[in-house]
């Protein structure tokens, strides 16, 4: 298994349209990645398509805190 990349721009878009189902799918896949021993990497995509990495998670507890923070705004 390889690291899982989450594009934060997409998460923010899903929050805006309140697509809880899609968010759940993303977070479940990310959780399985961590359980499998890999990292979840958060990136922000710029207008030119470049992705800037700004945070990563390698344990479930830290990732769960991020997940709670995302769902808090729904």
C-alpha cells in the first residue's frame, strides 16, 4: 500500500456542498491507509496545479482529530 494524498481544496469543496457521503469515503480510505502502516498526506493544490504538502498523519489518533475538525463545520 502507498501513502494516501488528500487534496484539501477538495475537502473544502465537499464541506461547502455538504457532501458527507463523499467525505466519509475519503476518510475511511485514509484511515485504512494509516492502519496499513502508511501516511496520509494533506496537500493544497495551487492554481498552476502544483501541490504543496503541509501536513501528514501516521497515527489514527491524530488523523481522527483532523477528521473531527472537518466535520465540525458541517
